[in-house]
C-alpha cells in the first residue's frame, strides 16, 4: 500500500488544488509572513512560536514558561514521560486549552488576541488527528470527512462528499471504506479515516496525537511512511506527539523532549539522544531504543544499496 502512496498523493493533490481554487476556499493560502530563525546553517520560517507558556489544572502545574519553535515543512516529534504534558501542549497550540500565561503565535498570528472570525479562519488551517480518531459513530467515513467541508467551506453535500472521496484516497483507504461506519473499521483504518478528515481543509499544519498507538508494527510503519509521503507531496508542517521510537527514527526531522514542565531540548535526533539526562538515556538507549536505532540504520543501508 505504501509503495503507491506518492502517486496517489500527487494525483489527489492536483485535484484538491483545482477544487480549492474553484470554490474560493481559504483553507490553503500562501506562506505566512512569520519570523525566520537560523537553524543548522540556514534560515527556517517559524510557523509555531510558543513563549513562556504556563499550563496548570488546579494546583497541578503541567508547563512552566515553556518555549518552543516549529519550522515550516518539518516533522517535529514531541516526546516525554507520562504526565509531561505532550497532549496538553498540542491542545494549547490549537486553542483547545487556554494557558494560564504565555503566548502562542501560529502562522504569524497571536492566537489568543484574534477576533472570533479571524481565529476561526486560522483554525481552518489546522488539521488535527486525535489519538482515538474521534470519528462520529453515527456517520459513515465519507460523511465524517465531509463535515468540515460543509460546515467550514460551505460546500453542498454532494460536492463535499466527492472531495471527501479524494481525501480518502490520499489517506490510503479504498473507495469501499467510505460507505462504512467507524465501528466496522479496523484500528488502522480508523486512523486513516481520521487522517483523511484532518486533511479535509488542506491544512498548513497537521497535528497528530499518538497516531500509531494501538497499531501493529506493520500498520504503524505504513502509517509513518504515509505521513512522510503526504508531507513531501502537499508541503504541510507536522506536529507529532508520540512515544513510538520507530516513528522518531523513520520520519522526524527534529525531536522536542518535554521534561520538568519545559522543553529540555529540540534538535535533530542524534543530538537529542546524546543528552546527559536520565530519562533521555533510558528512552533512547534501553533495549527498545537500541532496536529502533538498529532497524533505522539497516533500513537506510538497504535504501542506499538499492539506489
């Protein structure tokens, strides 16, 4: 299935681009005028800027003056121990949590200070895949994908469902899956259906919360490669919360480690895994970390020999 993803993505991307131009949707726009930072010897545009973010629930402080930058076009993996606040950080960035203090700028705009109309327009530039998929159980897969197209873009139902079928193909699902209800899908198919819905409005930024959780190793690897293929074909940025070491080695450009209520480090994987921190060392250099690293090295070597 993965081998034909690039062709599917390219073809569907052309259809999506043409349809978006025809319906006048604001779902995809040109690059925002964001700040640029020099990273690894080149200028990188910052599409998500988190500054001094503090999140608390009653007396529990989850984040304290947390800072993070996410660059256009990258796949950023966000990791950390249980309770480190990975999902809370994602929800704060997309506006589902209101921080106690601090600032979040997305695509050059201060999220908290926007008027409702402009905030809604900015939110339409996000695609979010929640860990459970969060599909509507009473709607078919195609109907689930069509919902944001009807509610946010104003397409009529036939046109929305036609475009939903394109998104279904982008996510690597057969057309026959569109008529099924979520309860009839396997875990891997639910993830792909939820991904198709997240892609419905052609997002600039795709937020993924533990996308491979609960999948078998083969399905997880296929999903990882699908994300990478779509990123390369469609040009969006990926903010990826995960605990999956194979995912980190396979597709992430950088890794951000949450620890002690802040970002301990955000850098390339080889830099992060060398950090002298007990949790980082246990995570990357334990049995699972060594296995994931060896598998990644073997895959790269095989790719090199093939070419």
